[in-house]
């Protein structure tokens, strides 16, 4: 899993108007804490995902500020109220400025 | 003289600690496992000539949270490696302009059940072949690509992907192929031979002490049906030969090279010891 | 065989060396003041009350690298009854901060699950700050064991 961070999200395909659904997200990332040292005793610099956010049709739903104590391959489970059909956009921000995103649409029936 | 006394005191203390912990025994849990609707065989009658009556998956020896992480194929971080493997499957590599998919098409069809039947006999090399080596063989002979370096992230991902297509399928090694029986014999011999400064054989922990605790680890039967495995310990995927070497390192013995005759013989034998258990790749363990 | 006094002392030193070896050499862990300061910063100095927030964590973590934790705050997440944020702290890690969850009216419920790292047996603390400024706390001790094998 040393390749580029891969996000995966689990969102139900449909919901009824106003229903509160559960969303799960995972992204492959080493979350280098900055606490480890290499073979020569030099500290390995911190490099983590420091922010995760979920937005629905432009409205913020849930976000998390991550610190190095979050495990590698950060996993989140949270809920979202679904007022209407639309798209969830998920964003992960790396210490190095890289931004990873994923999207899932949902249909209200 | 004093060094010996210091060592003796240390050994005495360790011995006492070891005795205190060694007495603890935990039954594996009584639980069932279903992944994506596929029922997993996690306990089954052992084959003839097996030291145990029942073969048990390592899943049964883990804490509730660890077990739960494997049950959900979304939550299982090992699935990230499987997905990576799926990407590699479709990627052209080597001088012949082929990908795995070029010949094997949809892995869910072509690789279904395949991983559960390894190791097999490689008549060309005149030795057992496992999934990793089979992938290398295909790459070199059919793709004009290079064999993977041992434990290359792509090797682990692709092996996990291929094995995962056998999720649920009971493991079985066909010992009638080629000289596999002789390698099984050699593997069995190795399994019971004590080595290293700690003078442990595989059997010391995984047979004689199965169910006991070594410090805080609940000792399982040391089965291989879940490899490559996602381990919390390294927060990453661990291949089978990596684990063999790690175990041997922990007995303070010289580690055989991955895919060496020793470790291939061990793989044949240890796979047999889990006959009937479902392939769980990617398993989640501590 | 008679043990000389020197031999006895050396034996005792050897036995005493074992517990000493189990200390983490050279590393430092969060000071209690850091934890208190973070809690005060988050709560605006308000004293946290018990209730409303439930922190779920295993009693024994099979491996300190990956410990699943959940928080759930009893709130309608509607109108005035809203949770602003939940902060997770670990009082025995090198640094106490773990994560801060931010909730909104679109969250539906103030509940979240993640996986965290625990360096050793310690308390995990969850603080919920409500929209009206009140702060609630839950705390759980998680035992982190040292495995026997596989490093």
C-alpha cells in the first residue's frame, strides 16, 4: 500500500427524504506520526492526513481534524441527513498539501 | 563469573514471568464468520494423520474488535491491497505488451478457487510453487516482465487479489502432484525441529501451546489460510514468507530466505495443516 | 555451593534489570498539564460535566496501532440542541491530541467512529462541546498489551 493514497467510501445508493444514513470512509495512508526513528536514529518526519471533510450539495456535513494518533489507513464512520438527491464530496488533505477527493451520489425516492 | 550470575538472575526472572503467563489458557471464541454473504469455514474436522481433531482459523483467537474488522469487507484495510491488486491485474507490464487480464480476463471467473489449491507442483522447476512464484513465472514467461522482488508492495497486492478470488473456498493441497509428498515430509520435519536461541519449533507454540498466551498474544494453530494478511502490528499487509521469517526471527534463529527450499517445504506442510479452512485473504490479525 | 555475597547481589541486579528494561528508553509522554490545557482550550475554561456523551473503546486493545473508538452524543442535532465538536485525547501518548470531530445540522447525529493509536495502557478522553457552550466528558481506560510474537 505504498502507492498513492486511495480513498474508498460507502454511501447507500438511495434514501428517503430526511433520512439519516451512515457513511463509511477509508483511505490508504501511512500516517507517519513523526515519532518514529530510522535505522540511523534520525527522526522520520511527520506526514499525515490532517483533515477530512464531507460535504453534501455544497453543505458541510462532517469533518475531522486528524492528529498523528489516528491509525494508518484512516477510517471514519459518521452519519448524514439526506434532504434531497445529490452528491457527497469527500476530501482528505495531506500535510504536504496534496488533496484527495472522492464523490458518491445518492437518490432520494 | 559475575556475568553468569547476572545472566542467571535475568533468566530466573524471565522464567518466573514466563511461568506466570504460560499458565493462562483461552478457548478460541465460539463465533461464525460471514463475509459479503459468503460463509467462511473457520473450524472443521482435521484431515487424517493430523495432530488436532479440529483445525481452527486464527480468526477465532482474536479479540472482538479485530474479528469485526475482518467481517466487513469495507472496513477491512486489507481490501485496499486487494483493490490495488485489481488495478495491477489490468495494467500492461513487460515487453510483450500484456497484462494479467490479457490472458486471464475477469479474475473473479478465471481465478475463482485457484488460490485455495496452492502450493502446487512446478514440473519445470521441480519444486513446489506458490501464488507469488506463479505470478513471477507468468510475468517472466508470458509477459516479458521481471519477477517481483520479494515483498514488493505490488507482489503482495496482486497475491492478495488472486487469493481473494478464492474467498470461502476450503484450502486443499494435492500431495499426489510430482514430489509434493516428499516436500511435505521435509516441511513436517522442519515444523517439529527446535531452532534458535529460544529453542522453539513451530510446534512449540502452535501445537503444544495452542490456546495459551505468549505474553498477551493468544496463540493460534498458525494457519496460513488468511495470507497475505492485514496486520494491525505493522498497519500493513504481511505475506506468508514474511511471516515465516518473522516467526523464525523471533525464536532468534537464522532466517531462511523467502521461497527457499526450507520455506517452500514448510508452506506445503503448513497449508496441509489447515486443510478444509476457507481462504480468508485478506485476513485481519493483530 | 555457597553463594558469595557478590553473587547474590549480581543475581538480584539481574532480576531487577527486567522491569527496568520494559521502560521505553528515551521517549517522553504527555504531561498531565498538556491534557488539562487542551481540555480548557476546547471547553473555553468550562468544567466538563458527565452525561450526554458516550465513548466506546475496547477494554483490551489487541494491538496499540489500531484501536477502534466511537463517540455518540445524545442530541437531536436540530435547532438549539446541537453538538459543535467532539475532541478525543489520549492521556498517555507522546502527545495527547487524537482527533476533533466537527458536526453540523446536516450530520443527522453526533456520532462518529475512527481508529486510533495508543502507545500504552491509558485513558481515552472524549469531550463534547454543545452549541450553547456546555461541555460533556466521557473517559475510558484502554489496556494496551504487548504481544508475544511478530514484533
